[in-house]
C-alpha cells in the first residue's frame, strides 16, 4: 500500500471513530434527558383532577380513597374523612418524582426487584390505581427501595420497563392509616374548666380563674389534702390537645350495652363547650363526643354519631380520680 493509500485509510478510520463517538454522545444525551424527566410527565397537567385512589399491598385488602365534593373520604369506613396530609404528601411526591436511571425491561427480573404481578409477598409490587376526572386511569407498581441511597424502583402497569426514581414514595397500606384520626386539638391554654363525672357518683372538677393561671385547681381538694405536685391536674386537660383515636366506628354499629363509665364537660375561656362520655365495651374503651360549640376549625374534628376507640394509656390519663392526683402519705 502506498503512502497516499495509508493516509486515506487513517482518515477513514478516524472519521468512523468520530462518527461512532458522536452517535454514542447523542444517545447518552437523549438517555440523560429521559432519565432527568418527571416520571409521570404525561400526567403532570391533570394530577390535581384525581378523583379516587386504590392501594393494594400483596396479602392485604385493597384500600380505596375517594373525593366527595371538597372532601376526601374512605368509603369502606362509611365515608369517614381521609387524612388530608397523607394524600397531599403522596401527590406531591408523585408530582416531583423524576427518573434517575432506566433499569431492566426484562419481566423475568421483576420479582427480584419487588415489581412482579405474581409470586411471593416480597416479590410482588405494591399496586396503585389513580382515577382522574376526564382522563384515563393510571396504574402504578412500586417496588424495592434503591440500594444506592434514596429512591425507589417503579414501573407503570402494563409496561415492563423499570425505572429508578429519586423519591421513596410513602404509601399507607392500611385503611386505618388513611383515616383522619384527629378527635380534638384544643389548645391547653384555652381550657377554663373540666368536670369528670363517674358512674359511681364520684366527681373531679378542674378549674382556672383566667388564662394567666397555668395550673388547674381541684375543687374537691380538702384543706388537709395536697396534690402530688402543683400541676398534677394539668395532664387530664392535656388529653384534649392532639387527641387521636386508635380506631373508629359508627355509633349505631358499636351498640354499647352499659352506661358510660365516665361523662365529662369541658369549657373554654371564650364560651367554648364540649360534652362527652367514655364507655367500656369488653376490654376496649370508646369515646363519644356530644354537641360542641365555640371552637375554631380543627379543634374538634370528631363526629357525634361515631365512637372512637382510645388506647389504654390515653384512658389512664383521662380517667383520673382525686386519689390519683394526691401526694402519697409518708
């Protein structure tokens, strides 16, 4: 081969190499653009039109949340209000989730990634179905968390392509976790008095003269008696700050067989009033609230036609008698 032929060959080889590198770079750029895009790019414009959400964890009953007017409810719980924060956080995470890396498109690997449709419990994906107003339903499959830091393996229902996204989606899978579990959230400083009336006739009355008085006084306290400490009665009133139920059921469904073990009346400094009762049914304790007035939005969330099961620790804090507050005799 002559010198000119050799030079021509070298030029051809260089052009081939440069062409190959250009193609590879273009493919990498296109892949990077895909991998940095929102996971639900096609649905970004109408995520806010969501009307219903179904979640199915393998081996557990499916949970459904629906929009009714301006409120989200849990149909299986007689349309009890759903927890607004849980839904808001999930929608935010879905809107912000971006693809980090394209993983396998081979369905034979789905089980190892927790994204299979069938198989053992840890092989199957958590299934989500989103229903929109005027748009097609969207099925999603959520798999294992990323082994390299934050993120999660996901895919769309009916598609084999697996993606790693930059979010780890927190999806409650129990019906109870989707309920708005707030009973009351009355600021301690706004409570003026609390009267507890027991079935055996005993009564405990806690009062404060004004909002400047921090500790509650106990009306039934005799002169020779002393509280265990100055603020011993405060814990009873504090129960009504951020009180959440352990379970809930329509009042007619519970069907109490006995009179309440405890009834109470709560009053605020600005005319607020709340009545309620505590029942014991078997080994469980259920709280029922009566009518209330004067409270700000969110301070009393419970319904008067529902019963709310409390944990034993909550009952122990609420159902105090005078002897429980007294200093122990030496």
